[in-house]
């Protein structure tokens, strides 16, 4: 029986992965071993299969005995562990949510509803490193793979609105703590109809700029504000998050020639689900219904929402998409710049298709091959 190690199962991506695996009845036919960086010997999560106490995620000997390692622990862990395991001659499958290995020639970025062909070719040629894509990139391709593969798209500009949970468990706690502090300090000003809006605004502004306001994780207020910077600076004024848009999307779909993809990535106070406003430059004038059909052809989870106020508010928001596998796209209309420019807004659960789901499906694919 194959032995599968899970590292990072307690984090945001890891817990969603386990939740999805339980829901799909995936915990069967293999022996699970759970690892930790903080609680060696602790109780493993309950998954309906016997598992030993938590093992040390730094124990290369234990990791080398596995057939598959699924890591949701983060890039630092991958950097510290993966190379050393391979140097010891470990030939198992490494399935990872972190970005560290994504752009390596010997790794494939996994998003099987849109690139099963690329994954199959990689397995056939001996690839053993299967890496989940950046969350916004994967979510964009879940709705845009159809039009891109149909040759309709010249370039895409993507302006993102990324949720706090995209930064991990501690950041989610900080967002809620920020909301809590704002509410506590505003007190009656928030509910008293006689209170002046200016007094409330002044109170909140004072809270947001006070020394005691909790900003350790994000480095700036997020609740009642936003942060137009995600990850490190790279060349040409981009952030690393923005750089990933072009390089990862083109690698995932193995596009040649490449389709330019660029934009700004912004952290907003949504709890879960990443949204993106897209400007899609078409290769010529294509009637909107044809673009919509191509989007629907991307895969069964791509859902087009009518460009109407009620449908948009009811269906095209993070809160209505959270916890579902549907990736929705709406607000579709041609733009003033010309009939070959289409505007769209898309939202998907970054913890599902943007993180845990491609890993879950890759594990199934690998175990059943
Ligand atoms: P995370 O929530 O910060 O979890 C990572 C690890 O932090 C956990 O496995 C846990 O390790 C430790 N940890 C410390 N405090 C914790 C707490 N209060 N609750 C839970 N775990 C805590 O990170 P993540 O967001 O899952 O991201 C993991 C990797 O996936 C990263 O490389 C990230 O870039 C990538 N990714 C994330 C998303 C997303 O939407 N979050 C999307 C795509 C890719 P121990 O149990 O060993 O202590």
C-alpha cells in the first residue's frame, strides 16, 4: 500500500485539502502519515483511517520512506526540504501548494481541468514534482482557458482583489482582529442614528492610524482600507504576485506564442475568494455570445453570470462563491476602447481551485495511474 505524507495540513490550504478529501471519500487505499513543524507526537487529524502520531516534518529519514508527499506548509519548508530529499535519491511524487518549484523545467504546474494534457505528458516523461499554481492565475484560467485555447485572446490585463485568507491563517486572524478593534473603538457611534458621519469617520481613521492597531502580519491596515502590494518587488515595477500572472498562465497552458498577461494585485478585506477585473483584448471583433460560449467551454465549473445588477449582487461576490467549486465570471461587456476589448469580473474560491483542489485531484491521479 502506498504511503502518503501530509505536511502543512493544519494551515489554511491544508485544512481545506483535508475537508475536500473527507467530502470526496478520498481517504482510502493508501496509508496516511501526518507531519508537523510544531507538535511532534501530537494527535493526527481524524480522517477515518488509522494514522500514527504526528511525525517531525524535518525528519528526512521519515520523509524518504514515503511514496508521495503532499506539502501545504509553504515555500520556506519546500526550499529547506525538497532539494535535500532529491539529493538523497528520493523518487517519490512531491505535490506542493507553494510557489518555490513552479517555474522549474522539471516541475509541472497542475490545474487538470485546463491542462490535463500537459500533466499527462509530464508524467510520461518522468516528472515527479507537481506544483499547484498561483491562486489568482489558476482562477483566471478556470474561466479564460476556453477563449485562450480557441485563439481568441491577444492579451489580458488582470486587476485583482485578493482575500485575506490568501495570505494564510495568521493574516485571517489579524483581519478579524482589525475589524474587532474598529468596532470596539467606534462603540455607539456605529449604531446611534444621531451620531454624525464625520465623527464616525474621524474615530475610525484615528483607530486605523493608532500605534496599537494590529498590523503585524499585513504590515498595514486592511479592514476599512486596502493594500495595493502583494509579495516582493521584482523587475519593471511589478510585484512577484503580478509577475506570476504571465509566466505561470503561459506555462500552465504550454502556450506558444505566449499571451501577455499583466496587471496590479491588490489585497482587500474579503475573508475568502479572490476576484479579478479583466480587460480582455481579443484578436478581432468577436460577438459577446461567442466569447461567453468559449468561457463555458473552459470546463464544467466556469459559470457566466448575466451582466445585470440583481444577478451580479446575488451571484458574483466572494461571499456567494466561498466554499463552492464554481468560478464565476460576469459584468461582461465590450468596452469604449473598441469592440475587440471586453471587460469582465471574475471571482472564485482561491482555497479550492486556487490551492487545495488541484492538489487533491493530482494525488488521486497519481495514486490511480
Ligand atoms: P498557513 O495557513 O500559514 O499554514 C502554514 C503552516 O503554518 C501550517 O501548516 C502550520 O504548521 C503553521 N501555523 C502557524 N500558526 C497557525 C495557525 N494559527 N493555524 C494553522 N496553522 C498555523 O499557510 P497557507 O495559507 O495554508 O499556505 C500554505 C502554502 O500554500 C503557501 O506556500 C502559500 O503561498 C500557498 N498557497 C496559499 C493559498 C491561500 O489561499 N492561502 C493559495 C495558494 C497557494 P504546523 O502545523 O506545522 O505548525
